[in-house]
């Protein structure tokens, strides 16, 4: 996938930015795009879960090989959203069975994203990594709640899509660590991020062999006028989850920003419905974010 002239033209006046964009284009066209420095355990969980016939015992062995990840899985399984009875789950196999494999994927990705802040080659990027992680956790929690309360979309899949929605931005951030001059011009950096993150996310998730609906959702959720037949789908859930996460601290602006958003119309979500959703699910969202954050 090569950059179009329209995309590269934005950066021709800045040699550093242009070189960076050319490198992104080359990586995309190579067909194998993966996150540098991504912890090995997340890749092993992804590989084992790619087998449709994998047994719970094998998943338990892989997850259990990384004690910190196993602890994260147990924490998520014991969160209010997944364990309303409050009876503690202490066995990893029980936790994985209760959560389902998509939620285990989410736990592994959440763990890996949090670990990136400790990678030596990314020193100095702790603040943007933290901000991206916080946004991903909030979008994941919002998407879970929206899917469960307003649609027939699988909430676990919605959480996974929410966690992954910023994977293209994460890739650009890790690659930009080699081009520190880019961070001096935030306008140019954000323009590169805006133009490239969806294409990169699509390439990364296809390389990871993620389900087609997740790839579509992550690469298309910013299309606010997207139309399709039938009820709300995963992309709609992620669109609304992202919007609510973006404006939840400024609810007075939400109604204006929801106008013309096709996904909101399909869910019949207006400002009053949004206020109800936030009020009724506040503790659920907080518990999910806390569990994801470890």
C-alpha cells in the first residue's frame, strides 16, 4: 500500500516529515507490518488463539507462563462488569472460561500496551504512551457498555476493538521515536497521524489475523457518515464509543458533535439517552477501566 501524492504532498516542505512518511509507505507496501517492541507474551497469546480448535488448557498454559498477565486476567474476571456476584475467582482456568477468548486477547493486549512504557527504546515517550493507553482503555470500556446495552454486538468483541482503535497511532508513535525532530512540530506530527493511522492499523491487524469485523471497525470508525443496511454493527459501536470517550468530560458539546453521525441515528442515541447511559453505567465503565489498567 503506497502513499498517494495527496498524502505525501502535505509533508514535502519538511524533509524530516517527508522521510518519515516515505518510510511508513515502504513498510506498508512490504505487506508485513508489526509493532516494534511489542511484548512477546501478547504475540504468543495471539498465535495460540488464532487456532479455532485450541483447548482452554493450552490457553491457560500460555497465559500462566507470564505471571503478571495471569494476574491481569484474574483481575478482569473479578471485575464488577464480569463478576457481579462478587464471589472471587482464583483459578486461571475458571477465569479464562468465564471471560472467553476475546476477553483474553483484550487482557493480553492491555498488558502489552502498558508494558511499552517500560521499553528502553521508547524512553522519553512515556507521556504520549500513557495518554494513548488511557484513551484506549476508556474507548474499550465505553464500547463494551454500548454494545451490551444498545445493540446485539458481542460486548467482548467491542472491548477488543476499542483497545485496538489506536493501534495505528501507537505504531506511528513507536516509529517516530527514531525521528525526534518530528515532535518539535506537533502540527505536522498530528497531520501524519491523521492521514496514516487507519491504513497502518488495518495492515497491523491483518498481519495479526484479527477477525474481519474488527479490522473493518478499527479502520473505518472515524467515518461518521458511514451507511450500511441492517442494525448497528461493531463499527457503529466503536464510532459511538470513541465519540463518547472524546467528549465525556465536556457533555455540553456532545449533542452538537453527535449531529449527523449515522451510527448515533441507528442506535437512536440522543443527548438524553447519552446522559442516561453514562449515569447508569458509570460504575461499570470505571471498573472495566481499572481492571484493564491492572
